[in-house]
C-alpha cells in the first residue's frame, strides 16, 4: 500500500499520512485489527531531508 504525499502542500506529511489512514479505516479498506503496513511508510519509499536536530 502506498500513501501518496504532497511535499509542496502546506499540510505536514504526518497529517497527510494520518488523514489517509483514517480514510482507509473508515472506508473499510483497512479492516479492524489489521496490522498497519509500516513498510510502505519507510524512508526508503519517502525520502526526507535529514537534519542534525539543531
């Protein structure tokens, strides 16, 4: 499962992911007690700029 992200959006990526997962659950596409497909949310699929925390 791929979750499309819009890097140009004013909406933070984490909210885009949360909203998409909520829609999938409400629509029944992601059934109750099914494990979240975290592998599809990996940095490999959605590379981000790394920061040093400063």
